[in-house]
């Protein structure tokens, strides 16, 4: 008898564990946050994956990229994630999409993967792909879990601010867009041509090294937020309880807050979720 998941079954039940095994998870991003997600959900028993990632590991990733070591510099992050899953489940069903969300060459593959997904999870550094994920998942009627971490250092002697958040969008009652989580100024900046963006940053006195998709990152902060997200994912997959719509980790205060805010009801994406979910039912 295989007792591998005996102690999880004591919480989720045999039926809940079976739902985990049957689930198909589409994961956007296998970097600092996504590598935690791959590891934890694979340990929990997820065996059906579609991974979407364009980047390769470099030496600055080795402080936080779970599963990577010095020999992996130059290796595609998606291959490191695949290796972790196969080490736990040699028979895992894995589809690898090597590219970024929104790239035309990958769009058809992503849409197809979402059409058979149980859950999509986004681990992005930028706002543009977050909005694209909301658009695609709402059209497909697929539940979407987005997570992000942030560290804001202080140069005036004040304490730094650090932590992160998770947002679960699935019932048409609130998403990243209508809950005001997408930063419209940063979204507009990311959509500018490179020269225009550089000119804007110059006018605002911004250092190019301090804006964009890079910044401070610590493995434990990523791990806290990823663990919160994975727990909500398992609550959803096993139907043990309704997943929290929004959780915020305030690391500087050692606090996790639950936000009960509901969207305004007139959000286009939430309307699409309600309509597409009823079609899938």
C-alpha cells in the first residue's frame, strides 16, 4: 500500500487528494516565486502541468530559484522546474511553453492549455502580463491565482517595507483589475516604446536600475507568499473551503491580512468569468 499522501488525506480526504492528482495547473513563470509553487504543489501531488517561461537562470537568481544550483547558470528556468516535478513524479504529464505571455507564437498553445486547465497561477514581475493573464483566464472561465512579492528599501533611515500578496479570481466578484491591484501608471510605462520609457524615467528622475522588472528579492519572503498561494490553491482544488480572494503579507509587521473587498460588479473581466464559467458548467 502506498502511504505517500496518508497525512494529507487526513485533512483533504481521499476524494480531495484525488482531485489534486487529477488537476491540471497552468503556471505562468517559474522564477523566484514560481519555483516555490512548482515544488510545493508537486509535493502535494499535482501531476498535470503546463509551464510557461521564457527566461534562463543566471548567478543573480541562485539566492532564490528553488531547485537551482551553480551548475544551472544558463539553464532554462522551465527545465529546472520540470526536473523538480519529474524527480517527484517520473510519470508526470508536462507541457512546456518556452516564451512569454502575450507572444504571438505561444498564444494558441496557452489558449489550448487553459481550455483544459483546472487552475492557472501567475508569478509575474510586470503588470502587462498580469492583465493578459486576467484576460485569457476570464475568457476561458479558468480560476486564476496571482501572487507577487515586493521589497521597498528606504534611503532616508526609515524601515524598509516588504511582503507580498495573493489574489484569487474565479467567481466574477473581483479580480486584479477591478480591485485596483494593477498599478495603472506602471502599466502605462511598461507599454511605452523603450525610448519613450527612458525619456519618461529621465523626466521623473528615476534611475533605470531601480525601475522595471528587477529589484530586491529574498527567498524566504517569496516562500511565505508562495506558501499562502499554494495553500489557497489546495483549498480550491480539494474543495475543503472557498479560497481567500486576497491575502496580504506585511513582512515588516509579521502580519497576514485577509481582504474581504468585493469588486464593483461592472468589471468586464468579471463579467467574462461569470459568463464563461456558466458555459463550462
